[in-house]
């Protein structure tokens, strides 16, 4: 993890709860703003993660903004295709 | 479809393009604001739908807001469980 990347959580193939714990842990380390980022099918998981953090662990958590966009990704055979992406910005008051 | 529901598209199991065409068709009928709603795994599809409408059909389309929440749903055996939901509000200038 590089300096400056610390407040970004990239949602991938791990269990939902692994990311929930990563978010809660970063907030507890004093970070006040976290971006939860996901692409493609992981977008649904990113929404689950933020909702579980809020409902079970940090009811004061705020959803500051949600951005959706389209990214170009290279597939294994080198062709480019488009994938939807989402960036949920959450903050701790 | 009931009067007043016309500007809500509920994303379910149909192909993504079926919903894309529904959105474009409603905009072309003169509706200026549409809610694209989805729950659970369909959330990723809802994001795809809005991005395809914007990128391929209506570049002027604006994403007015994105809300995420948690809903209680009854499963087939009657037990309640929680599911994430999303409401993307899109407008035509």
C-alpha cells in the first residue's frame, strides 16, 4: 500500500466482511474519509460494505457522495472493453 | 404500470439492454426524470444501464443523484433478511 492510497479500499474477490473490517479499522486509525471503489459485478458488494459498516458498526457514518463512471479495461487477449465503476465516499463526523 | 410509477425503472432479471431501451424510450416520450432502482446483485446492472444510456444514446443525460439504503425483505421461508438497494436519479436537460 502506497503513501496516500491509504484511504482507498478497492473491492475485489474477498468476502464482504473482509472489506467491512478494513473500513472500520481505517476509521478507527483516525482516517476521516474513505473511498470504497469497485468495478463491474463488485459494485453491488461495495454498496453492501458501506451499508453494513453503517448499520452494524458506525451509525454516524455519512455517505458524502457516490460517483459512477465507465472505465476501459484490457482483457486477457489484449482487446479493450468497457466496465462500469463506482466510487463511494464515506466520512466519519 | 400505475399512474405515477412511469418514471421508475425497476431493474431485475431481464437483459441489460431491455432496461436501456426502456430508459431511452421514456426519455423520448417526454419524461425528464427517471429513477433506476435495483436491489442486491442487480445494483451493478443498474449502474451499467445508466452508463450505457449516457455513453451510447444520450450524452447530455445527467446523473442527478444516487441513493443507497438497506431494505428488509422476506425470504421464501418467511424469515426477514436485509438487502442493499440503490436509486439512481437521471435527468434529461
